[in-house]
């Protein structure tokens, strides 16, 4: 069933022109929105709505507002990270310039509010309030992520809070929005939000794990990319907490030296991870969030048959990144 929603979502995104002139402002928006992706967030909104209502096609324009917001955050994140590529294509600031990318992102956010204003009046205030809270958390999470780069010590709890804000809360809002638009019971709205947040944390932790222990060709990324970049992932944070003596000294050296062979650095850090059970500890945490996330679906006041699409889609996503 969920595969039938994707063409509707893609068609709606292509239909949205956002604006016409100057084209140098709106072309970058159409460009980044056209780069593809899983369209996870609008699809979750539609799947959530379809738990309670049959006419899911009517909310597609509102669901794509969440996708526009997500891409707005990517556009600005790419500037902050000085990233050259996004989904295999040039980032907006590389294809145009930084100033245009900043302004295009600003307009994208305005257009998100334009779309959300189409929510029926009795829901509008609540939807905007929850969206604003979510958007602020995403910004807070991004700021924490940047601050972690210069912090000497980051705890596992701090890291999980950061990825919850930066990534997971938007998945939670996407699901909550669908339930709100369907006039689902408030307790179901909260359960779906919590489901999205926990699954989102699990996805990000799995992403960290795959960077080191995944199949590079299958995953579509360079194995050890986070290690090469000294990125403070859950794995590195755990290793820094556990390592002592020689391993602690070696890990500190690997993180501070500026001249290194990439392959040897990845091998050395991975060996330290293996000696301290970092992989197993991370997998335990991943499984905890996936299991707790799926448990929230049991709280919904709908039949198991209606939950099947959402549950199946989530399990497929988990398997796809395994």
C-alpha cells in the first residue's frame, strides 16, 4: 500500500513551483527538492493518517510541507558543513553560491508555513505550535552537533539527546501530523510521535554503526568516513569512555594527528573499538530504541490490520540499513 503513496508525493513536489522570479532564488529550491531521497517524512505522515482515514491523497500537499522543511535544514546544514555533494549531486552553495543558498533556505521555510496554513482552522493553532517546537529542537540539535566538535568530552546521554533533536523529533512530528489531520485521539498522536522519535534515534545510531562495521558498497558510503573526519559518533564516545592506558593514548593520538594514512587510521580505530566491545554495545542500544519504538504502536486504538503498512514499512527500513 505505501508504495502507491510515493508517486502522489513525488507528483505533488514536482507540481510545487514555490515561486517564479527571480529564478536565481527559486531554481535552487526546485533543484534540492528534485534531488530525490526516500521521502520518508511525508510518507510517514500519510501512513499515520491512513491508520484512521481512507482518503489519504487529500493530505499529500500538507505532508510535503514536512519534506520541504527537511530539505531546508539540509540546505543550511550543507553550508555549515561546507559539503560539496548532496545525494551525489552538487550542493546548492556549490552549484550557485553561499548567499543564494542561505536566502533560498529562508524562502523555503516561509513556503513551509504557507503550506501549513492550509490546515483546517480547528487544527491550525495546534499544528503550528507543535511544528514550531519541532523546528526549534532541530536547530538546537544542529547547534549541539557543531559544539560537540570542539568539546573535549561528550557523554552518550548528550549524544543521544543531540540526535533526538537534530533528526528524530522531525520523524516524530511527521507521524504526529498525520494523526492530527485524521483527528486521531490525542493519546494516539502522542504514541505515534514517540514511535517516530525512538525509531529516529535507532536509525541514527545504526547509521553510526554502519559507517564502521557495515558493507561499504551496500551502504553506499566510504567505510570509516566518520573515523577519518574525527566525527564524535556514539561509537567514538563509547570508546573514549572505555579505553585506558595504551589504547587511550593511541586513540587520543589518532584523533589529534593531522598527518595520517586514512586506511591505517580506520583500521587502528576499529581495532580499538573491537577490543572494547563498542560494536556490541552500540547494537544493544540500537535494538533498545527500535524495540521501544515499535512498542508504541501497541498503544494505538486501531486494529492490527491497519497498523500493518506502517509496521511493515518501518521493519523494511530497519532491514534496508542492516
